[in-house]
């Protein structure tokens, strides 16, 4: 055993000193800590680099020896109960640690510039460090209890980061929504863990798998109860990985800073659910119904997520639904038993989606230079278009990420998605057809995002969505003082059009965005003394540190697919992924070797690439007309209800398009259904219980009080203190009693 393994327990603890030191510094030396705030980014990135180097070394050992190292120590011992903690280093843990560390490094490097002007810069980096610590602890956990502890820490960090700008009500609501939705899955996960312990008497993965196999083989376990426990475990993964129907928190999570969106969608929170299913797959394989349910949830999620991304206007929400769809592919692969394909797609998708989110952050950064800080405007693709000439590096990086997610070779996602599509034909033709259709749909909505952002024309957007040819925005800069100092260097162009009015920097005056997307510029400042009435500048490219992170992710997106390509020729054996992962768990390929039939691969590749190009063609045809005769046709135009064309076919087509648009734009009405059934139902139940408590419980109590009150009020008049009054009352009662006795005597005799 390599000497490095005994010291692997330090992996989750390496990033932990940063949030601790920042917290202590803000308490003991607040001013010095805040003044030196940018110095905290360097040790943060350095420590994650140490984690990355250690994880790469361990992965090399895994490839060479295919060994598993596990170390545990007892934390609590009571009679027959023993709770152990420790760490597990195997192929799955090695892959996840590399993924978390590499993406985390690039996101932190990117965040140093993206969050530079934010007052919560130190808080952001401390949250990020604790987030990566929690995720590293989760993937190296040795048992279910340890996973659950880090599982909750990951949820807590996501709550803090999604609601990072908590002063905005929409961000505060978003983090609460994510927290509550994940509590549903976490409660199921806890019940499943306790149920499995009741069956096996152990929390350890190895013992748990062996005991369950033995009990099922000897028919010594209640199979219904075992299935229920496995279902509850899967519920936790459904919520964390945003699978249908617990996906509603994911698009709202985009209210956090963009680097957080990149980290959550690439390598941390949503990846935790896929990791949990992959870790527990030996248990799920024993229960065919659970495997069928996993594949069913996966196929529903991938189709549902793709359809919901079709009409979103917010660029980050569109990418969020794209993540949901791709997670559905991974869950489908796990449900089919294609373990290697699922993890391969997890890797390729992580780098591609991180690139896309960081690219969207760069776009938002540039848009804020035009419209000021306003998420409704800076993230709205309707207000974008024609940006390719002004942000060429961001445009190129975003295009590469888009092509990768569409499945265009030789980029990363092509290799992994093609494996899943091929395996789906072996599992179920119906699922395969849906998966292939969604692959084409993915190409369509991804190029829709790209075309609306970089190639679109602003007049088309406003005409179709707002019914006008131009719109108004506010020019408010969050960095007014710094920009004012450099105002002469920012005067890049002057436009003296009569309809375009200049704007003073200190007034929140509206200005017009005109038809040409290339003129999407912000009036910045009018200098009366120089006689300049109209001054404009184009959206700037992002800072070099942000572009550096995107450039590294471009390299990953282009090259990471190599690890999953089997190659065996002339005695050369090259298949990193198969050597790293355990192939025995692949149900669809139990005797998988390192030889690939290139003819079959070529035929399957042509089919999947054809689907992608078909989706891209539809997107180009719909959002960027090729021929002048189609200049006035646009899919967005079809979304506008009440078309003037009297042709029955066109009217039917418009109805179909409107139906799809309404379905997608309103998120499949799932949020509305939850609002009516769950939120509304709970509110009505609360009102009913409140009414019962107020009128029933309190009413009975108040009634007894009133009876006592009026009884006391009546009796107090009898206590006059006069003996003659008491004798009169006494004689009255005696007479009544005599009368009653006499009446009874007459009745009897």
C-alpha cells in the first residue's frame, strides 16, 4: 500500500483553515482583515491546488493498482452499537475529488475579480471554502452517517450562498425554497439510513452491501421494507440533484452570484446526488424495481428539463434547466446500470457547464456596464444581441461550451452522451427514442441561448416580446466614483442622433435602446463644458483573471473526453476511465474490454451528431434567418399570440407554438401546482386549525369562564349578611322541597 493513503484523511480538512481564519480575523482585527481582503484569495486557491495535486497522485495509484483504501476509527461505542468515522479512497472518490478541486480552483480564481467590488468579498470566500470542505468530506465518507453529516453541511452552505445577497427579497426567497425542498429529500434519506441499519445493523458501505446480498439470497429479509428503505435513500438524491418532481429549487438558485451557480451546477451540490446513487448502486442493483424507478425518473427529468429551457429569458435559468436535463442523462445511465457512462458524463458535463456559467457571468459583467446593476436587465437575453464583436473571447469560450453540450465531436460531452444514447438502445427502445429526441432539443435550446446573446438583433427581441421596437433602461453604475475618475478613457464613441439623448451620471434618467443590436450602448456622461451632448461606449470584455479561468475550462472541455476513449491496437492499451473505474458494476457491459468497434462507433456517432446538427439548424432557422425571404419569420414571433394569418395550418402551428411557449415559460406549471396544492393546502389547513383553536378550544375555555363569572355575579347578591334574608331563602327551599315531595306522593298513590 502506498504511503500516501494513510494521510488521505487530510483532504477534506485542507481548505478548512481559510473560513476559520477569516472568521477570527473579522472578530479580532476587523479593519485589518477587511483592508487586506484580497490577500485571502491566494491561500484559498493555493490550498485547493494542494488538494488537486494529492487527488491526482491518488488517481494515478488507482489506475496502476486498482486498490481501495479504507480507514475507520470508533467514535461512539455502547454495548452492541458502534459508530465509526473514517475515510474511503477508491476510484469514485478519486474522480470526485479531482472534479471538485479543479473546478473549485478555477471558480475561486474567477471570483476574485467577479466579487471584487462586493462588500461581502470575505464572507463569499469563507463560504466557498467551507462549501468545498463539506463536499470533499462527503465524497470521502466511509459510511452513511458520515455522508449524512456532510450532506447537511453541503445543504447549509448552498443555503448561505444562494441567499448571499439576502437583502434582495427574491434571493432570500430562493435560498428558503432550496432549503425547504431539500429538507424533503433529506428527511427521506435519514429514514432510509435508519431503516437499513434496522435490517443490517451496520452503516458501513462494504458491510451493508454484503449483508443485504446475503439476506436477499437466503430470503431472510422483508423485501417490501428493503425496497422502501432504498426508495427513501433515493429520495435524498432526487432532491439534491434536482430530479423531477423536486427540481423546483434549481432555477431559483440562480439568484446567488454567478460563480456559485457554476460551482453548484458543475461539481458540488447537484453532483452530490449522482455521487450518492453511484456509491449505493451495488445496493440498488439487488432491487430491480428501484433500478427501474431510477431510470424512469432520469428519462422524465431529462425531457422535462429540456422543454422548460426552451422559452426562458434569463440566461442563467436557461442554463439551470439545461443542468437539470443533463443530470437526467446521468440518472438514466445509473438506472440502466451503465456506471461508467454516468460518471463519464458527470465529468464532461461538469467542465462544460462550468465554462458556460462562467461565460454567462462574463456576459452579465459586460451587460452591467451598460444597464447598471439590474439582474432583470443584465441577465435577460431579450436585451442582448450583437455582443460577439465586443466580447470575442467570451463569445468563443461560450460557443465551445455550447458545442460540447450539444454533443459535437471531438468535444467532451460528445463521448459521454454518445455512450449513454448507445446504452439506452440496449435497455429500452422507448427510453432511447426520448433520449435521442432530447439530444436534438438540447442542441436547439443551447444554440438559442448563443444566438440570442451574441448573434441576435435587438429590434427583433423587443418587437416580439414587448410589442415595441425599443425599450427603456436605467443607467445606474454601482462603481460611479471609480468610473468618474476614468471618464475620459471611457469615451469611446459619440453619436449625435437627434433621437438619442445624453444622460447625466448623477440622474436616474431613462434612455432608449435602439433597433440595431450593435448599438446596444450606454449613454454615460454629458460634459457641458466641452459641448458633448451624447457619449456612448460598448460593453467591455471581462478582466484577464476571469478570462484565464474560462480559457483553462476551454482546454478541459476540448480534451477531457480523451479519458473515455477505449483504444487497443498493436499491444497499446489506453483507456484511463475503464482502468480507473470498476467495470464489474456495468450491467450493460459485464464483459467489457478495451477494444472498440470503430465502425459501429462511427455509425452511432453519425446518428447522434445528426440529431445535434438538426437541432442547431432549427435554432438558426428560427432565431437567425438565413434567406431574405424569411427575414420576418422568427420562432419568437410564432410565440406571440393572436397572429394575423388566417391560414388554418399557420393558425394551428401558432397554437402549438403558443402551447409549448406557455408550458416552458411557466415552468411546466409545477410551481403553480405546488403553490395551489401544497402551499395553498397547508395555508387552508392552518386557517382551519386556527379557527378550531380560536372557536373550539378557546371557545370552551371562555365559556367556562363566562359561566363562572355570571354564576359568581348572581350568587354574590345572596350574600347580604342579614340573617332574616338567609332564613327567607331557607324557607323558600323548604317549601319547594315539601311541594315536590307532596307531588310525588300524589303520583304514587
